C-alpha cells in the first residue's frame, strides 16, 4: 500500500495541472475526474489483494451482496448526477460510496481470513 499511496497522492494533487500541461487546457476536466476517482482506485487496488479470500472461503453469497450494493450505489450516484445535471457530483458520489464499499470489502476479507 505504501507503494501505491505516493503515486495516488501525486495524482490527487497534480492531475488537473498535469492533464492541462500534457494534453492541453481542454483536458483539465479529465484531470479533475482523475482527482475525484483517485481514492476509489486506491481502495480498489488495495482490496484486489484480498479479493480471493471470500471465494476461497466459499462465501459466494457475501460476494453477491457486495456486488449488488456496488451496482446499486453506482446507479444511484449517476442518477443523482443526472438529476442535478452535474457529472462531477455523480462522480463524487460514485467515488465516495465506492471507496466505502471497498473499505467494507477489505474489512470483511480480513475478518473472514482469521
């Protein structure tokens, strides 16, 4: 996790500026999206190392529940963003709840493995 935390911090801090410099000023918005999604991607990367625990412990129903919650939260996030006519609000909601769900998955995997 320490190996991923530093690049994630750099992406979070500098991605709008970096996208503007590398791709042009019209791409700065993409850098904003990267900034918003960085916590989610970091949590997902960390969770991926523990993802086989539930499969190996035959907790398929738990995986189904988690996947269902992730799908529902994703639909809600982008639905709310659409209602408010704001792509950034939808992405913020998606990133926030996705990060929470990945933290929950990490916690569940740790509990099941002991």
